């Protein structure tokens, strides 16, 4: 095991060989991976050459309990040895229990229902189909929003570089600037008769951790109620305690008609979910309208139930707030950091220069895994179990090394 600070080009011989194998065997949809990882424990991972890294990306907000949490591992092992998959011609108790828990945590009213799938993209595909089942067609989404890469989810995603290779996408999409109340009102007024839904992320993750104001969220809620349209909250990245609340929209004191979940819900096991609030939304999809072979299988449900158990038992909502606030205040005090956006343990470090890629590369070479979602932002979405002492290691590195890169980029 090597210590932080010993990472570099010299010790990557086995990793280089594995990356060559990767390049010959896998499609190049993700580019070349940074490292070949072999194991993890808590907030730490090790690569094929024995180098250790503090994982502050958490599989992109997925590994809510870190790596190898014993309760999560035990739950999966026990369920795998009992009953893993049945198809949805049958029900299982873990699936039913998970749906009941999500409805309770979401404070969903009578008549609410859950649909299980396998990813955030699939959850948003289902939400799109729910919008179409209203009998109307127009969906309003936000500039900077990201909802997935399948055709329906991609149609609701704004980034042109992702959309262009697959045009034409689904029609009747309208995009408005994020957090622009007047633009939202105008778009709704122009499409009032055909408005099926407004979809948004309470905090936009892929565009650089950009929170929407509570006033904007409240206006979206008011407009959709007034025009009998669905308010869809994409909480794929923000949900399941990531922001210090079970779901980020709860921080604004509103309730959507539809919420999509994935990422942290399974703690590392693939699972997605759609929560439909109330009788009207809960009855939109009926027998034959939608389905997925693996959705809500007993193994995935057991992993999600174990994740929720640990979050509740260890009060990780409060912990996410505490450690997140410590990161925020410490990082905001550093030269070259202009702001820290987000909530809980979903943070975007705003840099004074567009050098996030260089900072992220220097970080991984030093033993820290972070993400540069935009040229001037570093994203942190670590395990909810990250300790203050572990956070301090990264803060110290930022103070000593990243500030120099930012200063050079500003010159």
C-alpha cells in the first residue's frame, strides 16, 4: 500500500497493461480511464499498482456508503443466496418494502405509487412517458440540465454536443434558462394548452453543481398546478440524503408530481425508481404501458434497503450537512476559490480560472479522485460516510497545490 503523495507515472506498469487491454476490448464511449481500480474500503480505493486514493467522486454520487460497507455487503450476500431475480411476473418482499419506504420518506400522499428500473436514464424515460400519458405533448426543461442519454431522456437534455449526433430527437421540447422565473413564465404561457410537464434538477450536477433557487422551484410548482401539468423532479443525483435531506426538493418545501431516483439509492448496486405522487400521477402508467425485466429485482431491492438502513441508523443526513459545511467553509477561504455551490455532500468548487481539468489531473496524481464537470468547477460527491479528517486531507492539498494551478491559469 502506498501513501498519498507517491502517485505518478513511475508506478503504473500493471495499470498500463490493463488499460491497453481495455482499449482493445471496450467501446471508446468514455475515453481512456484514469486508472484501473482493484478494490475499495470506505472512502478509499486502490489501483492495479497499489496506489491509494481518497474517493471524493463516489462513482458519481453512487457509493453512498463508500466501498464495501459490511451491512450492505451482508445484505446482498444474504439475498443472493436466497432469491436474486424473479421477473416482474412475481413480487418479492424486499421490493414491496423498498417501495413502501420510499413513499414514506417522500411523504407521498395516498394513492402514490413506485416504479422500479435500473438507472437514472430509465427513470427519466418512464417520467417522459408519464408526461405523454397526460394527453399533452410539450415538456419544458432547463438549459444546463442533464437527464440521460437514451432517446427520451436525451431529448430533455440541453447540451447540444450530446444531442446533435442523434438528431432528430423527440419533438415538443422547450428549453429555458435555469433560474429565470420570467423565462419560465413566458414558456408556460406560450405552451399552456399543450403543457404536459416541467422537468428539472433541484441542483444541476453535470453543468457544474448549479442549485436552483427556492423561488424558481416554487414558481415551477405553481405554474404546473395552474395548468394541470406534471412537475417532474429529477433527483437522480440529489436524492437519497446527498444534500442533507432525503430529497433536495424537500429543502424548498414543495412536493412534485413525479420524482426520479437512481445513483445513491442502491449504494453501488444498479437500481432506479420513479415515485408518482397522488392518485392522478400514480395512475398514469397502467398494465402494459411500461416495464423492464430487471427492475426492482430482489437483489437490487435488498441493496437499496440496506443503504437506507445505514443512512437512518447512522444519521447520515446530519453527517452530510456537517461534513459538507466543513468542506464549504474551508474551501471558500482558499485563494483562487471564488465560491462553493451546492448542499450537503454535493458541492461544486468554483475556481477563479478555467483550470478544473488540470486541477483534477493533479489531484488524481496526488491521490484524490474529483471531477471537473465544467472548465471552472471541481465537483465533490463523496460517500456520505466521509469523515472530517478525510475531508481535511483534500483541503490541505487544495491549499498547497491547487491554488498554484489556479493562480497560473489566471495569469
